[in-house]
């Protein structure tokens, strides 16, 4: 059911008709990743005891999870389920 709605909706990333604009998803992605990356760096540092390793893990995680979150948001904006 949800998959069919995603496939049927042929909208692009410019703007979804009844939801947020892509720029909003980008800003939300950046702010959320800042919080998440700080968390990852702290946890990595506590586990490894090495700041360099923690920063490396946090840097990689920052980029990959920001991209994943952006596309996750865009897909959910195209799903009508749960909206009024």
C-alpha cells in the first residue's frame, strides 16, 4: 500500500504539493546530523579512548547519514498515509 503510493506519485524533489520544500529537509538534515555526529564522536571517544579515531568515525558518519536522512524525508513526504 505505501509502496504503491510512492510509485504512483511522480513528483520530483523541487516541491511536494502538500508538504515541505526540499530546502526545509536540507536544513533539518544538517541540524539533526550536527546533534547526531556530536553524539557519535563522544561515544566513539569513550569506547576507543582516541580523539583522532572518534573524529574520523564522526566525519564519515556525518556525510553518509545526512544523505540518507534527506532521501528518507523526501520519500516520506510523498507518502499520503497518516496525513489528514
